[in-house]
C-alpha cells in the first residue's frame, strides 16, 4: 500500500506523527509533505524534529515542490491523509486552490477518485468551515475531526490519539494494535 501523508499547520501535529509511526509498523509506503506551519506546530507541540518525522516516511517532499511525483495523477497511490488538517488547507482543497504540494496532492487524490481523509482541526466551527466540509463530503472526502472515543476508556492522551489513529487506519483496511471497537 502507498499513502500520501500531509501535516498542515493546525494544532494536533502528534496525529501525523503517530500515523506515520503506525504506517511504518505496517510497512506501508508513505509519501510525506508538511506545510510551513505544519513544521511550526510540530516544533511547538511535540519533541519530534523534522528529521525524525522524515525518517518515519518512505519519501519526503518540500511544500513548494510542485514537480514531485505526488503532484501528478500518474502517481499510483492508494489515498491520502492530512493529519492534522487546518481550515486553510481544507478550504484550498474545497476550491481547487493548489498553490502548494499539500493542496495539489489532495486535489490529485480527488480527481483520481482515491480516498482522501482529513483530520479537520478547529473549534468552534463557523458556517464557512461547515460549508467547505459539506462540499468536500459530497465529493467523497472523509471529514474526520479527531474526537475522542470515551467508550474506549483511554487512560491518557496517548490512548486517545491511538484510538483516533486506529480509526484512520481502519478506513484503509489496516488493523492496529490496541484499537478498541465498540461492544455493547
């Protein structure tokens, strides 16, 4: 399996890190792109460096590299996940404004009919955010705000993050250790 993973500047960089760690365990080929503000939030919110993040991916591309393989429909990937996804990035995808590699790769994923999952991070949501999400959902994009599943009885923040990443992996048919399914 080949997945494109993007990190934008929204709070929640740890979701992208944990996703890459999990996909590396599953030996999924990952193609990483990080926005300028994604780099900033990684530094502010985690102890991870960009070099450590790059090491978790199979390939890394700079945000302004619009000649990268993932910018073309000829790239045979299985889908894309943006974790976290800012409202700016979400809006650029909704309106086809592909001014950087992150939005271009998402646009290509959409036009090629591949799965696109956005861990949308913002609260509260305004009408513009909701309309952009609705527009993308109608195009088949999975809008997945990282909302904790308290039925899993997470013991800590890491447990909540892992549950969300388990849900993301589930969307691509990948099983993860420690992922707790609802049982009545």
